C-alpha cells in the first residue's frame, strides 16, 4: 500500500507543529526506498521541498480545508494508498494515520474560540474512532488522549520531537541590535503566543525582576484564540516579531 503524506502544511507559516512535520519527513526520506512514499500538496503550494526518495506531487483543484478534506482523500483513494497526517488534522472521509500533538481543546478549552473547539472536536472524535494508527509527541500527550477519548493505548505511538535541526541554523547577532537586546543579558522563550503556553508566568517573573529583560518570540492567531493573551506585558518583557518563514 502506497503511503501518501498530507502536504497542506507547506501552505502555512512554520510553527512548532509544522517544524515537527518537516523534520520528521526529512529523516523519513533517509530511511525509505525511492517511490515508497510520496507527498501530495495543494495546487497553491509555492515552494516545493526536494527529497531524495519521497516524491512531491501537486494534485486537486480545491484549496485550503476543502483540499484537505476532499481533494486529498480522493487522490489517496485513487492511488489505493493510506494517508499520513502529521499536523493534528486528518481528512474526515479517511483519516489514515494521524499525529495529534496535544489535547489543548480539552484541557484548556477556555483559551479557544467556540468555532475552533467545535471543528477540532469533530476532527479528533473522527480520528480517534477511525484512524488506522495515532501518533503523538510525548507519553504525557498519549495519556491525555487516552484520558479524554478512551483510546486503546496500543493504537498510539510516541514519536518525540528532536533538536538536531538546530545544527542547520546560523547565529545572527544583528537580531540583538534589531530588538535592542544585550548579549548574555536576557531570558528568551520562543513559541506561539498562546494562553496555554503559560506566558503569564513569564510576565509575573518580569514584574518580580524589573532589572532583567525577558524576550519572547512568537505570534498569536486571534481567529483561534478567544481573547489574546488576556494580560498586559510589563515593559521589561519584549514580544518579538517572529519572522514568517517556510524553511
């Protein structure tokens, strides 16, 4: 059976989930034989990645969510394959193998918009019931999935994130000048500016240590999160602009 990766993530800015997906595929490409796995991407995808053994194919005429839930599963069915979906979202008609990163919509549902919760409850319930296998990123997330959906733990496989991709990133000291930071004289955090990331703790630490600088790089999707961060940031807590990149 041909394995076909859901490549819709290539049309979005890189987040932690997207980075996880990219790095998993890079490592997977080193292990498989040519033609054994391919990646299907929406027609609007601009920058196609180049792999040694994994073929990347544009398919379908629909876009965005419609591509993911109509065009992509139709292509998988035509190829008599199975889909691999590494960004928590799997096509409703045939979820295949899906990686669900966490249970935020259950554990911290007050942070999300009602529409977002309804949509992801539908996606997750469908995947838990019909997916061939479920991947997650930690033993904690595995326990949370079992807790909220009563899934047989034997169906869940833990594939944790890694750090090796940082070796490919060059240090850029001009960033310090851009954000007026002094080398070795600040605390740094990176990630989406989501309420469940406990950024309020960083704000409280900044308030309690007014002579220290706390820098946080990330962005927030206000169509997903109900009321932004829900707290004011002190002057010594800098929210840095996270550059939009697809690398």
